[in-house]
C-alpha cells in the first residue's frame, strides 16, 4: 500500500496540500458537449500549478494523454453511462485497471450512484475496483452520489454524508461528492473521514462569482480539493477561471 499512498500524495499540490482535478470525461454521458470540441488545445494550456490531475476515459486518454504535463496526473475513468440509458443513473465498468495502466494512468476513477435498484451492482463494482487497484498500487477516486428512484433530494446533507462514509468504508483513496452547503451532517462527515474529500463542481452556474463563493465555503469546512468540469471548460475563458479557483484553493494552504 505504500506505493498507493505515494501516488495519492502526488495528486495534491506541494505548496497548498490541496488538489484541483479537471474531469473531461463528459462526452460519454452527454455526447459532443460544448467546451470539449478541442480537447488537445485545452490540455496544452493546462499547467501543474493550475491542475493537479485530469480525468479522461480510456479512448481519449490514449489519444490525448501525452498532451498532459508529466508533472500532472492522468486519471482514467473506469465507469460510464449515457443520458439516453434507462435508468440514466446506471453506471457500468467499461475499462479494466490493467488497461488504464497500459495507457499510463497514475490513478483510476469510478462513479457510483446509491439509492436506486442498481445500487448493489454498483457497490460491487466499486469494491472490486478498489481491491484490484490496490493490488497494483493504484489509487482510486470514488465519485459517490445519491441518485435514483429512492432519492428525493440529491443534496440532502445526510445523504451526502452517507456517500462520504460509504466511499471511505469501501476503501477509496479519495471520495468525491456534491456540495450540499456548510451543513452540520456534511461537516461532521468530512471531519470523520480518514481519506480526502473533494467536491464536485455540479451543473454550469450562471454566475461564476457565486460558484467561487461555493468553493470558498467548502474549503472553509475542510474539503481537500475540487473536481470541476463544466464550470471550467464551458467558461468563456477556462484558463482564467482555473487561475481564480487555484488562487482560492491555495489560500487555505496546508492544514
């Protein structure tokens, strides 16, 4: 496990001890989503100071991974589902850890949704990925959302707290969840979690300043970083947006 722990440390900035991840894996779910038409140019503009890791599916990781700076981390996303599927919250494994390593992955990522009739299979997928990845010293980022037929409010702080606990209990090295606000249950779950908790960026926000304020709130209560997609690559100036977020995250420095 020491190799896995060392790779986890590489996902975080040496200066701040925090991380900014850029998920660019939306094409499988959404198709030709605006902002990702020219992935090569976007990747070339990223710097290790702005982004510590980029999340891609295996095909694009194979084709575009060499444009990612060697000081940054390539995170290969192992699970997928499309917006056209029934149910749309289903996520299935579409890449093996061995294939991710052949492509050059520094870590792997898996997304599961709880509170639905496919929860048992997605939990099984997460458990299997963690076991196999750790045998090879590969860190696992688990994105855990409460989403499906049993869920009324995906941002219920108690549900998000459960997502945090679940990811950690099943052995993920980092857990990514939506931000429900600085609520008591959420804050307690972060404090009790033995692995870093990251927040997702969520849907594109009409006011970028309000989105930045959300990140400040999250950092205030102890999250270790952010994983932001649409609010970056769909911003009119993605690099400028990243610079603003990097400045905010860096203010919190090391614990």
